[in-house]
C-alpha cells in the first residue's frame, strides 16, 4: 500500500511527530533539500521510518506536498506535486 492511506499505528505516530518537528523547524538537520533545476521554491524531504515527507518551505513554514512510502519512492510524481503550488 502506497501513500497516506497506509498510515496506521506506529507509522501514523512517526509522521505526526515528524510534522510537529517540521512546524518548529522546517529546515531540520534531519531533512534534505531537493534541488530541482529552475525551481525557486525550497522543496525538502524528511525521512522517518519507512516514510518520506515531501514539503515546500513557504514563509518559514512547511507546506506538506506528499507522504510516501520508501522504498521505492523515486519522486516520479514530484512535477505534479509542484504544480499544486502554482
């Protein structure tokens, strides 16, 4: 099962905890910037357990774009996620 619908129990708690951390510090040392040629919005990923939170930093706050299972998440839908910002 892929995506947020798979979040139950421990996975759900990990994601909630990670989002709370990101609200306090959207540029957490546990996150990594995703460099996208030509993209001016700061896009980052935060890895927790078997999950990745993909988010944009806007006005020093995280805007969650997606929560995806890893592996095999390979950012194939990143372009579509970025369209939602426009």
